[in-house]
């Protein structure tokens, strides 16, 4: 195999020579499906070649909206966002409406008992990143999940000790107050309506309840979601009056309606009942943090993404900086492409796992990790035709789950990328009785035992150890991509633990490097490498047999897996926007 590495100096210059690129208008293209549903590959959009056995064929129809678009994991939540847009709200108003609606209609991951991140880019050029990640309770301690022998227990995953102090309500209300145009009561109206009037349970939700019945059945949510001991059946209307009351308190009082008063006391009582440690003081002290988005470039495009306490923005940026020196990029689906992409992820994840943490508690070398010269050094460690063991890469470098994402774009060009989570499906399983919502199990995202794997197999360092008041590291990667002229191009993010990083970045690469239309970029097979375990994971049937043989000969340990992330994305096209929810999921965009 022969790969051409572009020297750093040339790469940097090339990114600023507009004449060396195809004009941006052709990057956008026309809507990807015609009135007959057939794909339209206009401008520089190209039809990809997927393996014969891959179930999601190229040329799938995306959803088109002339004015605005919302893409989320729940159609009712997407519709709530469009309802707000049609009533004159902007993208931030709509994003807040979607966030609250997901708490009602998508309880496996949509939440008010967890937290998340939001990247905002307003049409006038203003940008912002809002960190409303959960924090460790004041009573948390470094070794709280170890038994007497020093072994990890499951208390960071299931039960009341697994929960960090929720940040979702503070985040949504704070974003609305700064960048929204509508009242909190107005943007919450769809969510409250869904909770009071109910919605019909469909197949994906019913299957989710069935798969997680054992967890839910251990706690207070059993009476709501497992009546008579059985999961809600398809066709059942789910009404949630306790959740509606909680939402009403927020709509009337703002964040204090959650972090103080009745709701706060309900949370504290639920914790006290089963041995949890979140108190009313923890809740009253919670504050979201405004941060500067990470702004990076890739082949002349601009990326705006999330800084720590999320690891997503740095890890995506570092990966793309490494890849930028490969010219041309190997063909999609080839062994060469899997090799260079997997190697870039491997190196970025080594840095992610060892060096990133809440910046209020540990120094984070952001400048180094996002620097193109540093990426050049990492790129030089990638062999031309051999896999590099993680232990070898890590030595050289030292010397030198479940979540939901939604994307919103409005008619003015404002855009919001939001990723929010309970961590595992239904979080810790703990359900706040009287409040109507599940609590997260985000404490597992700390390095509960530095050097040992968490529930996602990530092996993390001392920087991410548990400390009271600290934000646990996250992989969430809400990202906005601007075209070469500075206009909005993509709003994208994913769910799936550490696979959020790899799935989000691969959709971006599919659009920018492989020139795919949005539907193909999201449907395309994906790979994953997180350094440890030291193997290249790939979606089943996503790599051709000959490619797998070549990768084995290169020394890769290969791991077939069910999926790499679940994407919700929006792409600007001529005449409007396209929205695409991952065909691997039950999401559906709504536009107008």
C-alpha cells in the first residue's frame, strides 16, 4: 500500500487557497431526492459504493424542508420543534422545545434527569457552547464504587449512587434566555401537551421497554412503564401526569422550579430512600457553563464543536487534523481508508483517555491537542501497511451510551447542535416518584478505577477520577460545519458512548472528503477504534470480505459489531435543508 502524506506547510497553505477548491456552491448541491424519490447527485456530490451485503443502500431519500429542519430520535419531538419554528421561533427556541419534548416521548434517553451540551451558531456569526453536563454530588468520593478488595462494583451503573446532579433543565433554560425569542412557557407547551394528553406507544418504544424491563422494574418507574408487570403494549396511550406537573413548575418558575422547591425535594427524597447521595444543596448549587466552541479547519471548511468537559470536540479535531495530511484520501470502503482512519482514531483516543477531563479540576492541553503541527507528528507514526499496537503508540505519545442528539436549523440560518444523555438506556433505572422522570447513571463516565474499563470499555486516566462538584468526561460531539465561504453546511451529532465521536466525524468526512449526499453519508457503514480494547471495530457487513482479509494481514484485530452511533443531521442544500435520521434508529426529521 502506498499512501501519500502531505507535508504540514503545504496542508496549511492549501486550506487558505480558495482557488484550489471547487466553489462552495457545488459543495451544497441540490436536494438529494427528486419528486420520484430517486437520488440526485448534483454539483460535486457523488454516488458511493457500499458492500453488496450492506442493508442501507445508497440513494435513500432524505427529508427536505424549504425553510427549516429538525432532526431528532423521536418524530413527535421533531414535530414540537417545527411547531415552534412555524410560530416564529428561532433555532434555539426550537431546540429547547425539542429537548423538553424528548423528556416526555423518548424517556430512554431524552431527559430532564441528565445533562448535555449545546453548540450554537447564529446567522449573524455569533457562536457559543453551553456545558450542562452533570456533576458529582458533594458527598462523592474517589473510590466510592470499589469493594473492599479494590474491585469495581456495578453501583456506578445501576441504582441511586450512579447519578450525577442533573443539568438538563439549567442548560435548556439558560440557552433560551440568552439566544431565544419566545417565552419558556411557549416553548414548553408541546412537551406539556404530550405529557398531559399522552401519546400512542409505537413499536420501537415498546421494544425498548421490553429490552430494559429488568432495570426499570427495580425502581419506581415500574408502575408507569410496566403496568401489571408487563411493558406497555403497542397502541397504548401513555399519559404522564406527574411529569406534566414537574414541567409546569419549570414553565412557571424557570430553573428554580426544578432545582429548588418541590421537585428538588422529590429528587432528594428518592435518593434518601435507596441510599443515594444527591441532596437539595447539590441541586441548588448546580450551574451550567458557557464555553468557547472549539473552532478548527479541515480542507478549508470550518468546524464548531464542543470543548471539555466534553472530549468530543478535541477528539474529532485531532482525528481530522491527522487525516488532513493524507492526499488524496484513500477510496471509501478500502482497506487503506480503514487503516488511516482507524489509526487516526486510535491516536486521538489515547490522548482523549489520558489527558482530558473537567478543565476546572485538571489542566487540559487543548492548544497542543488541536494543533496541526502536533497532528503531523502523530501522522508520522502511522505505518503504511501495518497496524500499530496501542501500547506502542501510547508509549511514543507519552514521550512526545446511551444518548440522544438533535439538530435544528431555521430559515434565517441559525443552527443548534444538541447532544443530551442519561448515559445507559433509562439511566440508573431510578425513577423520581412524584416527579415522573428517570435519573442518569453518568457517574460511570468518571474513571471510577483509573486504568480499568468502564461500561463502554474505555480505559481512562487519573485526570478523570471522581471529585465532588466535578463534571465527568463525555464523548458527546455536537458539531456545526461551515462551508468554505463561511455559510452553514452541516449540523450533526450522534448517540452511542465513545462511538459518538467516530460516527459524527465519519458523517462529516463522508460529506467533505467522499462528496456524498447527506442520506448516503449517514447510511454508509462505519468503523470504530478507541485505542483500548486494541481492535478495529466495524459494522457487520460494512466491509467487503477482501478488505477484511487485507486488514488482518496488516495485523488488525477485527471486531464485528451491531452499529457505530446513531446520527441526526441536517445539511444545507440549494433551496433549503435536508434532514436525515440514522436508518439504524427510529428517528425521523421534520421540515417545512
